[in-house]
């Protein structure tokens, strides 16, 4: 255990505190510089990065296109959060919370901004009538798991992931506290997936698209080191579900979009046409220099 910490009467911001993300974390909102967002030729304009929250949306768009919904064609513009792109004036106008992803829907008479990944999934599902059940009980189950993910993922990412993988010092209490909660969440999922093939029931929905990049990624070692520490291999139903979804062609494509890390063959920095997956140019596919 670390030495006891006594909080001061009034908190003050230490710009050096925060470890790996100290250069982009701050206690105030708003833009830091003027920069308009680019707009491509497709109805959907996505501004994102292939973190789990970004992958949710690119998977959804690719799944919609696979079903033949041509109105879901999109341009995916890269937002490099480590460089502060999310604080540009154009991005802040699209998402005042300065977090990826942000979607601007240009399909109507007036552009519609949608931010928060869960809200984007619901917007697209309702717009195209896909991956969100209409029968009341099934819809409620799907949305319950979607919002479960939105409320639970901070424990996995900002909690366990931060203190285990990214914090400048290892704090036993913090790691133990968040590891316990993440294992409880993995057990919640594993028990649910013992009852049905997908989180919402028999059908693949936006609930699975929301949960898979986080907990499926943890189960398959796609997030960060920590799977062995948490013994994720013990959650057999979760592993089965993660494997099933991971083999979907649209999921494989969605994982590539706005990806700037990992194997260069898994990266598509920006996506402006379906053919980009087959004819990746150096500026779209090469790793960041």
C-alpha cells in the first residue's frame, strides 16, 4: 500500500499529474484552437479514433452497409486524441464533451450532430430500422445491456485499465478495487451469455456492438495486458461470444477504421469509400511516423 494521502481543503490542478495522458487532460471544457472539421461526400461524417468507443460506431456502420443500407455510407476522419484534435473548435461544436466519437448526419435538410457512442448506435439503429428490436420486451433487454455498458465501461477503461496499464505509479488499492469490479462485470456477462447467444437474446444487436470492443477485447487480449491477471479465460461463455462476433466480416472491417496502432495491415487511418479496405494507400494505411 502507498502512504496515506490527505486531500487538501481545495483541489488545484497539477498539469504534470496524469502520466501518459497529462498533455490532454484538463479540468475545463471548450476548444483550445480554431479548426474546422472536414466534410466528405457521404451522408454520415464520423470523427473518431479506433478506441473501443470508436470501434462501436464503425462496426455499426459496416454492419448497416453489409445489410444494403446505402444511406449509411460514411467518411471516417481521424481524430488524434493524443495530439489534442478533440479540442479543435469544429470538433467541440460536434461534441461539447470533446470525446470521440462524434457523428454528423448530413442526410436531411439540416445536419444533425450526435455524440456519445451509445446515442450514435441508437440514432443509426432507429434511422435504418436495424439491430434494435421493436418488440417491447426485446427492445428493453437490448437497451438495458447497451446502457449497462455505458455505465460499466469506465470501471474497465478509466479504472482498471488506467491504474493497471497506464498510471505513472502502481497503486495496489486502486488496482485491486477496479480488478474486483471488472471481474464482477465479466461474471455478469458470462452468466447472461450462458442463457442466450447474444446479450439481447437470440439476435445480434447494438448491445453486442457496444459491449464487444470493451469486454470482448479484454477477453481476446485486444485491449491491453491484463487478461492473465484477471483470468479472463475462465469466462467460457464470454469467450464463445467474443469469438463469434469477432469473426463477422463487418466487425473485422470496423476494427480497422481510424486505427493507428498495431500491425500496419490492421490499420485504415481514414475511410472514405468501401474500396479503401482493398486499395489502402500509404497515407491511409501506414503506421504513424
